[in-house]
């Protein structure tokens, strides 16, 4: 929907990733038509809000352009990780439980393997802490993660950053986390470097 006034224009385009392509219009066509009718004047706001649906398409492309510091864009990329959402946290029963949880995170911070399909690798959990997640948010994540059978499912529902958000959405043949891990494991220096 778009609203126009004398010095004020606003468009709020929600769940862009789910818009269907018809015989005559694509989601990108609709957005372009709306954007074309809004002048970039002071007090003008265009908000495009969406759930990631893979690392391609009009929303992904606009987000990447807005995120790139070398590209001048009218948009600003904003990503909200799960640990900035108040309801996505779980309090501890007491200080001892919280302390034991923190100790567990430190003890398993280098673990590359999860104990089973319903749990996360210790290294990933520790990285949530490094990204700025509180112990309460990590506690929520650990509990919520048991409802999913792999990291990709949880990353779609509660991503911790915008890279994870796009990489783990959409239809994938191979789990991107495993592909990335294999790349790191198989990386070698070349035998020879040419000019």
C-alpha cells in the first residue's frame, strides 16, 4: 500500500518474499511501480519488510545493495537477530542454573559436533555469545532448537545474522553449514602460483 501527502509519502511493503508472480506482474514489478510514485523528499519513508526466502530474488537483491557500503542506495539494510526480540528469551530458575549454563558454554566452545540432530554445536552456541546474545536468549535458543532436526530449520526461524538468514532459507540440496565446514577442512595452499 502507498500513501502520499504534500511533504510526506510512505509505503510499507510486507512479506515481499511471499508475493506470487502472475502472468502480467512479478513482485519486483509491483515494488518498482510503487517506488516510482514516491519522491525521495525529506520525511519520505519506504519500508520493505520480508522473511528471507533464499539468496536470490528482488528482496535479497535490494537488501544486498542497501547493505553494501560502496553503493549509494535510498535504502538502509536493517536486520533484527532473534536475540534482539524480547520474547525469544528464557529466564533461569536461579543463579546457580545460570552459572552452570555459562560454564557449559565455555566448556563446549570448541565443539564442532552436536550431541544429536536436535542440538547445536558448542562452537555455534559460543558464537551466539560473541555476537552479543544474552545467556537468557541463548537459553531460549537451546530449548527451541530441540524442536528442529537440523541447524538449517532453526536458522530459518531464528537467524542470528543476515548471512545465516539468507543462506538457510529457500530450497537447498546440501546443508550450507556442512558445505562451509567441508570447504574449511579441504582448503589447502596451491602447489604453485603463476603470475
